[in-house]
């Protein structure tokens, strides 16, 4: 299992890599044998639905085993997936506003 804050959780085996983004309700699945550079996301393809379910179940089991503080693989409030630099998420906007007015040097 791999994780980054409450933004990403992932699980992989020898061949497959599943990445879950709870904040934007997205999943990625990569075939590491045939696509080692992770170019083609297979998660939305019906032929891989069972694999996504199985790897997601493995991910949830690992999260539980490791006492992961993330309660769910889907956030209570889904954020937009696209990033617009003119309309940043609130945490980024607050950080930018806080940085304004500070002297550089």
C-alpha cells in the first residue's frame, strides 16, 4: 500500500497497480507488465471491473491492517478533478493570500 495524505491511496501486486483518489472520486488501474510507464488507465474498462473490485478490497484490507486514518476511499465532499490556477481549492487560495504582502529577499 502507498498513500499521500487524504489525497491518494494505492495498492499493487507484481502486475497490477491501483490508485484511488478519494477527493475527486477517481480510480486508476495500470497493467505494469504491458504498460510499465503507466500510460493507459484501465479502470473504466468493463473487462477490468472485477480486477478493480479485487484490488480495491485488498487496498481496504491493507488500510485497516495499517490503521490508516482515512475512513473511506470516497470523500464526503467530492472536489473537481480539473485544476484551474485562477480558481484554486480553498487551502491553496488561503496559502497564496497568506503569502501576499511578505517581503522577499
